C-alpha cells in the first residue's frame, strides 16, 4: 500500500467537496481513513483456495457424514459501486468428499474474500469456488444475508432492508441437495430472527444503484 498516496487522495476528496483538509478537526482524517481501508481491503491478493486447502484433513467414510452446515459466519465487506460497507452473515454447507475442512478455516476463507472491493453475488460465488477447489467437496452451497449501507444510508434509505443471495455447485446445486441444505439453514434463521425483521426470499437480490 502506498500510504502517502492514499492519505493525499483523502485530502483531495475532502477538498473536492468543499472541506478544508487543513482544519484541526480533519488533521488526522486522512490517516484514519487510510487505516480503515487498509483493514477493509486486507484480503486483496490473498489466495483463498490455499487457505481452504491448507485447512483440510483426510477423513474415513465413517467420519464424513452426508452434509456439514456452518451457520452465522459474520462478515463485512465493501461495495465496489460506492465504497460503502455491507455487513451480514454467511451460512455455508458442503457435502464432503474424501476430506473435511476445519470449521474456523471456513471463516477465514469468507474473511479473505470479503476483505476487498466486492459485490455480494460475486462474493458468494467466490466462497463456493474456493471451498470446492480447496476441499474437493462433492458440493458446496453458500447463503449470504447482508445489509448494505449504499441502500440504508443513501437513495431511498431503506434502513430495514437486507439482501439474500445463494451460490451453489456440485451435489448442492441439484434441486434435492439444494433444498435440503437451504431447509436446514432456513429453519435456523427463521427461528432466530428478531421479531419484526424481514429478509428478501432466499435466492433474490434487489440492490439500489444510482
């Protein structure tokens, strides 16, 4: 990261919108913004497939089970359209082949891929691809449920809106496997959702962009 260039860009942005970047209250803003985006984008260039592959172990037939579901992996990312954060949870299911993956490893895969400029749809596809390739699973499915600040803080300001997307491959892309995995995830999320909240139906995505 070119820190001096990043801080200079923040100063230019402030000036472009009529602010004085030299006033005392903004003196450390370029430094703070640079630190924040360095954290937001720390996954850029990280090999998520390698993370997944390194976190796997061989398992015998009796150890694998038919389906592994990990729910409520919290993540945050930044929308590449507006450079505003979106935050939410990932629910991940996989049908094991000859190997199992550490449950903490799945969180690290999600974090590596989320920590870069992203679109929610692409993030789900990338998580599926990384786990599939690194684990050689028979199938992988990922449901992302996130709230986007480009929807909640600008435009129509739909503060209660969330977006749900689904990506799947292999056995879990087939209707029966997909339905089983989503049923397991959906039962949990419906039971634990706060009263009065509503999410888009699984498989839909309607994001304001302007």
